[in-house]
C-alpha cells in the first residue's frame, strides 16, 4: 500500500487528500483495514508537520 509523500504536498493538499480517503473508507466500512491503519500513521506525520508549521508561524 502506497500513501503519498507529504514532502510533495502542501498542507491544504494533504488535509484534502486525507479527508477524502477517510470519507471513502468510512463509506466502505474499511476504517479498520490495514490501509486504514496506515492512513492513521500517515495522519500522525501530517499532524507533526502542521504543529511544526504552527510553531514557526507564531
């Protein structure tokens, strides 16, 4: 399973992509699949990046 590289995406693009994937998995009842678990790990990386951006901004 291949998730997008965060370094190649803007924050807005990453949030949009993640949200659409979560909605799709939810509709399919697949949030607890291996892909869903990998997606949650990817989200942790995104959260860390967003938090770093906030610290730099303020």
